C-alpha cells in the first residue's frame, strides 16, 4: 500500500465534518420548529404552511397542498384549524372568483414574528459580524445546492411505494 493511499483524504475528512455539522444544524432547526409549533398550538405541517404564507404572502389551497404534499381534504382540515386559531384567513381570489387565497392574519403574522424575530436578529448580528459578504455568498450557494439535492431525494423517496403495513403481535 502506498503512503498516500493510507493517509486520509483531506476532502473526505472535510466532507464528513460538514455532514456532521449539517446533521446537527438540521436537528437544531427541527427542535426550534417543534418549539415554535408548540407555542403557536399547532403541528409541524401547520407550521410549514405558515412558513410558506410568510414567504409567499398568499397562496391558494391547491398551491399549499402541492407545496406540503397534502390531499385536498387534509388541506381543508389544516386551514380550518389555523383559521380557528386566527393565524390565517381565506379570501376571494383577486382574479378568479371560483378560487380563494389564503393569507396570514395580522395577528397570525405578529405571533409568528414575535417568535422568530429574536432568531433573525441574533443571526444577522452574529453571522454578519463573523463572515464577510463573499463568504456569505459561498454559504448561500452551498445551502441552495444542498436544498436542491434534498428536494431531488425527497421526490425520489415519494416516488417509491410504501412498504406494506405490518401487524403488531402481542
């Protein structure tokens, strides 16, 4: 065995360390989302719905269903729950009276902002003081590339059949 073959490859080490860092970050995001949902009195899918509405401003129920991979009945039940909590409201579509759009209520937007603003402010301050614009562009490119990779593999998993249900035995 040659000496260079026995020595670990630096890129492999860096990729392994990056993988561990991404896993730890994802776990922290999952924990943060779980606590945010708990404080809003909703579940994780409901929180994702609110995130999409914060980002887009308004969406149709069909668009929400596509983004969340939910069937029509599940979208309706979710919207009913969130509307009851005054987090969102349905309104007539501005261009097609057969459709409705879903938007955050002012109270819903404020409740979400009250929970996420401290994270956003701390992140801007801490990350902005640690990295320059060029480094942050590199991190942004990495995150966009990794997000697309994740989305491709989510679709790959969705395209696979679920295993048959197994019975529990006593």
